[in-house]
C-alpha cells in the first residue's frame, strides 16, 4: 500500500509540475516579447519554483540572508545535487539575478530560446578562446548591475558530496571584482533520487549563504587559489549542514505520514 501511495503522489507531483511549467513558461515567453528588463521572467521563475516546492512537499531552511546585498551586483556560487537547488534559490533569494549556464544549453529548442530572452549568462567551457570571450561579455552584464548565480561543479552530484569545480565563475568574479558569495545547499538530491523519478515528500533543504569573499587579496591569475579556498569553505559548511539533519525529520510532513502510515512527527520537525 505504501508503494501505491508513493507512486500516486509522484504522478500527481509531476503532473502538477508539468501544468505549472506550461503556464508560467508561456507567460514568461510571451512577456519577454514586450519586456526586455527580465523582471517579468524572473517573477515567473520565482512563482514556478514556489509551485514546485509546494508540490514536492520540500521544506526550505535558509540562513544568511543578511549576506545578500540588494544594492550592488554579486556573484553567487552554489553546489548542485538536484533540481530543488534551482527551485529553492529562485524562490527565496530576495533579489533579481541571472543564471550562469554552459553555452550548450542555449542551443536546446524552447529552453535555450527562453534562457537567452531572459538574459541568462552563457559560458563556453569547450573552447578556451570562446570561453575567454564569453567571460568578457558576462563581465559586462555583471558590471551593468546584474547579480548572477553559478553552479561551478558543472553537473549535479549523485550523492550530495561536493564535486570538482570548473573555473569559469571564478574567472568572472576576478574580472568584475564584485563580491563572491558561496552558497551551500544540503538535501536536494534526496527529494528526487538520482536515476529515478520518484518524489520523496517531507525533505528539508538546508541552505546557508556565506559571507562575501573579499577578492582584493587575489590577482586575476589566482583563480585556482580562489577556487580551492571557496571549495574548502563550502565543503566545511555542507558537513555542518549534514550534522543538523535529524533521523525521521521527514515525518513532520503530512503527506509523508499518509504514505508511511504510522510514522510519527519528529519532535524537532516543526523547528
């Protein structure tokens, strides 16, 4: 019976996600024809993200909002272990920003067109010469006042462990000189397990926004030292966030208890 309920919830979640995607995607693309600022597209992304967080019954615990300065551009770098990293950042970061994505995604029909019209920043990782040019173009976007978010691992972690970084976001930060802010996210990979479509309700996503890193002590040629320093900060933070996880904390969600009949709410589930 539990398996049947879990499948029923998963089907309902993906159906709701598809409907939300069609609705907000249509509004966003049509709106981009008359609005070039990206504000409408960002609003649609935020609403779409909140819809899907609610549908999947994921709960977000966010720390460090005081490190986000809405008065100046910033570059945020975050680890990536699942779709819900994107959803939680889009839903709860209180600023308008641009995603930094690999250039190949901009060639995907519909999605790539939408990304381009929304002002997303493309970084070419395959061709060194084109990569340098794309960083220069991205730097202009940042200097014009747009904050950006990058996933420097380049792909999702299958286990939640922090992977090796690519250098593009760090080269961009050193070129612009704007504050670089590490964001550590724990739990996303448990909502939808790798290589499955099953949605697990009740997962708590823990996010910590770190203190901005002063780049004045790094020269432009020291991107690898910057990468190592940021990797260390984020890895230590992830270890701390994992220690906060409590056994059975998913039972604080009503849908989880409905699927797993007899599960009792964890004493700290509502905190």
